[in-house]
C-alpha cells in the first residue's frame, strides 16, 4: 500500500513539474505628478530678525507663478514653512518662522489664493545651518 501511494505521489509530482506555468508580468504605468509651471524659486528670503522679505519686488516675481498655479487649480494646496537661523532660542525662531510664513500667506490671499489652499508652519531652527533654509519661507506642494 505504501509503495503504491509513493508511486502515485511521485507520478503527481512529476506531472506537476512537467507542466509549464507561465506568469504574465503586467507592466504598470506610473504617472508622476508634474507642476504645469516651472518656477525658479520655491522660497522667499527674509532679513535677519525680521518678518519682511529682503526685497518685495523679487518676492513678487518669485511668487507670481505660484499664485497663477494655485488660482488656476483650486484643489491644489501649498505648505508655507517659515524658518529662522542658528542664532536665538528655539521658541524665538519658531515665532519668527510663523510670522514669516504668515506674511507670505497674507500676500497669497490678497492675490486670490483661497485660504483652504494654504497650510502654514514653522520649522524654527531646523536645517538653518544650511544657507538655503536659513531666514526663508519655503513653498512645498
């Protein structure tokens, strides 16, 4: 009995191994979100210890493509991250970062961007040792 079960098992195993199993690989299409504009800057620089930008005219040029994109796409939103620098306390830089981000928020709101499209935060001193992050407001989509 054991011998016949072994033979049957081996026969089933051999027939299973002899069948070719073809697995078709489906090619998935990955769509990468792209912005319909190519702004040069995604940040605005601020003076030391101030909640106003270095140059308002430069800020206006930097923010113009962002304003055009956001007003044309009301379902999109932007995160404004205000940053301080290495000097001063964490709390002071946190408040200064929020003031800077709020300044940009108000500028966007005055130009037709909806409140629901804007999120504001402060990163205080985070990455402030890196020049591109110190004393700025970064725009993140």
